[in-house]
C-alpha cells in the first residue's frame, strides 16, 4: 500500500485489418516506460492507479494504441516515439 515507481518494458506484436485500405497490416512496437502509481488497500478491497511515460520504437499501428501503451497523438500533433500508459485497477485481495 502506498506510492511506487516501476520501470517497464512493453512489447506489442500483432496484425490487424487496416481502416484506411482494408489490408492486413503489421504492427511491432516496444516501449520503455517509467510508471508512477498509488495502491490503496482497505481490508480486502484493492484500488491501484498509475500513469507512465517513456520512449517507444518500432512500426506503429494507425490507431497509435498497442495493447498496453498508447503513442502520443494529442493537441493536433503526433509523435510515435512518446509512449503513455495509464490505468485504474479495482479488485479484491486473496
């Protein structure tokens, strides 16, 4: 329970149907992230919140989402080398 900082390496490798031309498209992307979070436990209830950012490289998908991280495409700008991660996890401890 408390704050934490964790390093992460996230690898994403898949093929998908392209929205632009309907062809089968390949995506292969790796991200090196520094993740900062907070975990709270009350009796058996667990809440975990985190955000992360770092460097990405590889072949991005046209949606910039890679099942574990997202590439920067905000404020009318795109940078396929900036990776972002964020989540909220709720659950029960066993």
